[in-house]
């Protein structure tokens, strides 16, 4: 036994440390945190604009987003572009419903190339949704919030779409 420990003891100890570290990382990657309501801020009331619609499609990966301007005015908004500049990436504001009240979900700041969007009456724009800045989300009911503004005005309107997270996936 002593000969085995002298020959393989250091290697076995290093392997054990590596296995423990991998176990911790694996647990962190699949472990979904619970919401701490005390640490969240209540969501502001969203001023919506009749005719401004946000539609989500869970059939696309990770999910599709369409913003439709069904109003009679021109609206401006924005999106990001990824490695393929022909694909718009929408990162909405996010609220979670807990005990009948909406709370803001904190988002990590990220940098990406952005583009301005101008939508005339009846026009729509589509792209891919991204929740990357929010980390792993617990199962529950959420709403995506995306804003648009009349040109030159500082007052914006939010379009909201409800969805659920189930097992880490977006369900509409």
C-alpha cells in the first residue's frame, strides 16, 4: 500500500481536486437559483401604446421576437447585431411575476453593436430574442418589455409579452 501511495498518491490527490472542482462547476451550471423577493425592485407600471405589439415565438432558437407598429405614427427603437449582421438580436427588459406582483429582473451590462430602427405605421421588424444577460432563470412567469419612441420625444412606450420559463426554456 505504501508503495502505491508513494507512486500514485500525488496523482490521485490532484485527480480528486480536479473532480471536486468539476463537480462544483457542474452543480453551478445546472443549479437554478430561487428569487429573493427582498432583493428585487418592484417593476414600474408600463405605459403601453395601443397598437404597439410584441410577439414571441418559442419555436425559434432560443426564441423569435417581432415588434409590430400597429399605430398611426412613426416609432423608433433599437436592436443589436451579432456575428451575422443580417440577424437582429432583441434583448428585452425582463420582469418576473412573484406573488401576484411584477419585479424587475436585473441584467448584466453587455456591449454589442446596436442599430436604430424606424417603424412606420403597420410595419414590423423581427429577429432573435436573447436573455443571455439574465443568467439562468428559475421556472416561472415572465414578461418581456421592449420600448419604442416617437421621433424626437423622450417619452417612450413599452410593449409587453408574457411567457414562461420551464426547465430553462422559453415557453410562450
